[in-house]
């Protein structure tokens, strides 16, 4: 019955053709809004990022904590070495809560060493085996280096085979050339673009480019990441807005992302932070506060590895990247 309801919502949202409409008609158990992707599928706008979880076992517990707190979107990657933990947490939560699999959104990413026709098909099957899942909701090419066009062809075949529901491009803000190359080669168009984005680097030009192709933008380092040394959390404007709402600076920043229409996946392993981060749907920033937040933009990224450096580093071996 729930599957029929979700299917109906997808069709209805497709008829209306509006992400904001999708947000209005369907939310997850914790009141998290959904965004409608360009293939008509609804994705929870907010989720848990698993980048730099201390271990696969800790990741499993973090995901369980998140799912019990109402999260329904988990973002992982082969390079994070915690996909198995994500899969175990999802299966355990489903068994214990009775929540249908289709209500939990699982995202993962292929590494450049897995790119290429034939090679990527095997990598996708291996990914499903690691997570012990029948399908992945969103699959990214993780970095814009190597044979990502060959990888994309196999990813499209995985969509046709029902192994993957939506395709995305991660870090393809690196240059116009890589973005245009994937767009020209794709038969199944990218549904999501994952990039570093936060109030100090609001990525206006990249977001406008994505909007032209009806691509949803999803943000890593939404709170600035470790490289920022907590700069955003100590910003006087953000702290003042937080005080006015009785919220933390982190909650204000995440709320800003939501109201901007961005998808956001803050990472955490501390249970208190996991639960704090999702408590952002019981308040809203005013128009004036949103204007103040937009005024913080410096287009200042905290991660700045060049495309050339990525090519030299990421094509040689599987390793946890410094960017997500």
C-alpha cells in the first residue's frame, strides 16, 4: 500500500513539475521535506553523510542512531570504506522497525579506479554485495577524472536493470569542460550535483548552471568541514540568528540550506550531533535572516585541490579523499 502511495506522489509531482510542490505534499517521518528530481523520483532533502566515520562499525551505529532519529537518507561512498556498515544499519533498522526499504534513501559513489565500460558494471555489483542491498537509490561518479564517460554508460545500464534509481555527479564543478562532457555523453541525465557549499561559499554560478539542467544541488561540508576550524559556527551573524531562535549555529546553517532549496548531508558520528542536526524542521528563518545569511557569501571554499592534482592522486589507488 505504501509503495502505491509513493508511486502516486511521484506521478502527481511530475504532473505539477515543481520541487516545492513535492516538498508540500510529502515529508518523511521526521518532517523532512522531499525534493523532486528530474526523473520524477522524490528524494529526502536532508540526510546523514558518512565521510570520515572512525570505522565501519562506528558508521553502522551512526546510521542506526540517525535512522531512529528520523533520518531517511544516508550518503556513503566506496572510498569511505563504510558501505558495509551502512548496509547493515539499513537492514537492521528495517527488521526492527518494519520501515519499508523504499522509504530509506541510500546513496553511494564510484571511485575513478572503478571507471570504464565493463569495469563499472562489476563495481556496481560489488557495491550492492558490500551493502547487501537489491538496489541503490542514487549512484554518483565520485570525481571528474579518468573514464567517467565509460562509467556513466554502465551506470545507465544499471538504471535500466533496476539496480540504481537515479544518477549523480560529484565534484563536477571542477571545470566547465568536465561538466559539459558528462552532460553531452549522458542519455540518462544527472539528477543531482554534489559540491562543497555553505554560507561562506554559496556557489551561485554553479547552482545557476545546475538549475538550467534541472539538476538538484546537494551540499558537502555544509557546516564548513574540519578544514574551516569551525569558522561558520563562530560567525557573529549566524550566532545572533541562532540566539533569536533558541537554536545552535549548526541548526541555523542547515536550516538556511533547506530554505535555499539545497539538499544537505551533514556528517556526524556523535549521537548528540546527529540528533541536533535533524531538529531544524520546527522553525524557519525570516526573509530578513535569509538575506543576512546570503550576505555572508565570500565564495570562500575550504577545500581547493586542483583538477590536475586530483588526476595525479585519485587515478592511482583507492583512498579516502580529502573532499567528499
